[in-house]
C-alpha cells in the first residue's frame, strides 16, 4: 500500500473533480516588515510580494479570480477553484477589510475553498469568527496556512521569524477550535537544523490539529499532507537541499507508527 497520495487526488475525492488553487494578491504587509517587530522580514521572504508573476496587487478580487479561471478553466477543463490569499500576513489587515476580502472571494460562484496565509502571532478570534461567518454563509471550505518553518528556536532567530514555537502551538489550538483545515509551512533542511529538529517537527504537527503540511525548500514550493481522524500527520520528503541529507520519510516514520498521506502536486496557477 502506498505511503502517500497527492493533494490533487485528495481534492478530486473531496469535490469529485479536479480543483485548482488560484493565488490572490492583496495589498497587505506584515508586522515583521512594517517595523512593528522588525523591518527586514524573514530571510527567505522576497523584497516584493509573491504576486510578482501575477502583477495583480490592487486588482479587484473578483477580477483576479475571473482572470485566472479564464486561463485555467478551458486549458484543464476545471470548474472548481480554491482562492489563495498568499501575500505576507493576511490576518494583519484591518478586520473590516479582511471581512470584505473574504466575503468577495467566498461569494464567487466557482470558489469552493479559501486558503489564508498568515503568521502564528497574527491569529485572533475576531478574524477566525469572520472566516466562520463566511463559511456558514457561502459553504466554502476554509484553510488557514501558518508559517512555522522550524521548531528550533535558534533557527527561528537566525531566519528572522520574530515568533517562537509557542505562538505556533497557541495559533494551531485556536484554529482547531473552529474546525478549519490547518496547513503548517515548514522549510526542510535549513542549515541550522539537524535530524532531531526534523523529528521534533514531525512530532509537533502530529499532535496538533494540523490537516495539511507544506514542505518548502529553496527550489521547490509544495507538498501538502492531509490528516484523517485516525492518522497522525508528519512531514515527508527525501531531500538534502542544504547538504546534511535528512530523509524526512524515515524521520517521520520514526515518530509515528501509522500511514502517511502525502499531498503534493498542488495545482496553483501563476501568470
């Protein structure tokens, strides 16, 4: 039996057809960039927003969605899409603006899911309530994507995250109470991490209400993991980006005696 399955297969099972993730660029910033915590941002964060390919900041959300669908729909015969708020820290914008953006995205007739990227220290009940209201009103599946990156506190300092693992745990527990899907982003094989850190990351996401995990590395962004009620989730990837050559699959198998569901091949369409 296979140890993993792809994210695209998971979406097909959930929605009975192929589903594409559409990046939505919003004019937001981050407390790690605007001087609240720091002004330089994390070391892996680009000097410009993640919309450099879409060139869509300032464009109405509905227009961004329609433009993406016009490109993706005919090419792949896709009819269902996930709107992905990917830029910086999306729960850092004013609540009224956040509520409006969520409503506009979820209200689009072809959107079946909304993924919101943010930081662990920017999770607040009022924003989670806004997501729950939209979910109830539009029936949209909600995923919150949290950046963890590493469980090593010294590594977190090195990469300039300006938060600790404690904030991630607190945010994950808050999100879990709302029963949203939770995706944890981890950068594998950072030069300051070793196998013990990898195993600890696997243990941490296994005991928290994390449904998906995104494995990020320098030359490959992607890889998601789904949690079933009886399955402990942990990261996998046989990679050696920075050279110490950790085998994630072995590390995670060490942490939990169970099957792993590996969601990869995320169809996110740039322009």
